[in-house]
């Protein structure tokens, strides 16, 4: 049987698949369009895909051989799950293994923006540092500040633990309230009303999935609810924030700063964000540790092997369909 890995991944995952199948590896960006995936779906029994690969109904309809798609990500908003079910294609993702690495990047963005470290470092590199200034790069001190978290799943809770260690007061908004024991451990308070939470916080970190309900969840109206020194961090999915509204708010001083690892039209970045003050932009590196990427590769490969070799379903916990 034949497997397509849509672009290069960590070698251990490739080798694991090569022990069972004939493996083809695409080039970066080669399968970021429906036509390329439709053509490939007629030749391969399994895909190992990225978030940038659109697995639409047309792709699954054209998939005469395709039996399994393993998405190299915790998210799967690039995949039409209903169509996959209709055409009998199994779908898997990589939950759990990138929790701590993504939470670390969220914390690094929060610290960078709150304390202006990126801007300050640029001043030094540009040979503009001329000594300590009593009013230079004044930022938000995390200790005692109030943090709002949207999405209290694995990553949201991991981030809450790290933020609590910095001495932050933690509020959270989630589809459902987490159990009381976890709340007490995290010392986090549930806020069923998102608007009210936004009015109270000094910093916001977003960890929810992208759905019809969360698209542009942070829009112009909600940005206006927040304090003008608020720091906004997004490591979830870009379209959760209306980037037009965010760029305008940053330029007008309605937001204290933003740290982004994901973008609304990724990989395209809103052009205004390149020039907005106190904005830190990262190239989607939330899971970029050797440990996380190796674990993602193992989960992705194991799901493909499990489905195509007839392994019992209950031993593949990351199957979505």
C-alpha cells in the first residue's frame, strides 16, 4: 500500500511508515490546494497531512483508494469530517502531545509583549542603547495582573499552570465549566459571560478550537470592551481574532500589545501587523520542540498503520471518525 506525506516531517515518523508501506513525501506547499489532493487521493491508500492541506468533500469524493488521513496537528479544521464519514475515510489527529510546548510559546509571547523584550532587543541590535532610562520600555508586570483564558482544554490548563506560577490571577471562559478540583488546583475562576471577563482582564490568551461559533470571537466590539493596556496572545487558530479590528486597535492604542503565533489567512499575515506597536509575530512554532514533533509523528504514523493493517479501533485513541 502507498502513503503520501504531504511535506517533510521528522524522520522517525517516515521510517516507521516505511517499515510497512511505500512512502512518498511531497514538497512544502505542493498539496495546499484541492486539485493536487484530489489527484493524489486516487493513487494513495493513506495521507499524512498538515493543517494547510484542505481535505474537502471533493477530495474525498475523488478518493478511490484513500482509507485513512492522519493530520499532523491537534486541530482538524482543514478536514470535512462529515464528508470523510460519508466516503468511509478514517481521520486521526495528534492530541495531547503538543500541550506543554504550545503553552510554553503562549507564555513566551505573553512575557515578550508585556515586557517589550522584542522591541528592547531590537534597540540593542540597532546600536541605539545608550544606558538605563527610568521611563524606557515600561510594561505590564505579570505578578498580580489578571489573566483571561478562552478555552480551558489541555493547552489552556497547561498555560494556566504556568501563568499561576508567575503570580497571575486567572479567569477563564469555556464552553463548559471544568470540574471544581481542577479549578481549585489552578486557582482559576469560571466566567460564563465572556464580555464580562474581557472587561476585567489585563491579559488574554486564546486556546479554543476554530468553529463557526469561535470565528471572529474577538472582534471589534469585544476588543473595545478590554482595557487599553491589555495584552492579547493567540496560539490557537488565527480566525478566532478579527485581524482588521486588532490591527486598528493596536495602531490607535486601544490594545497594549499582541503576541501571535497563528494568523487569520495563514501563511499570509495582515500587512498592518508588521508595523503595529508592541506586536510580536511568530511563524506558527507552538509545537516546535523535538519532543513534541517526534510524538506527533509517532501518533500520525501509528494511526495510519493501525487502520491499514487492521489493528483494533480501541488501540488508536486519536481516531476522529
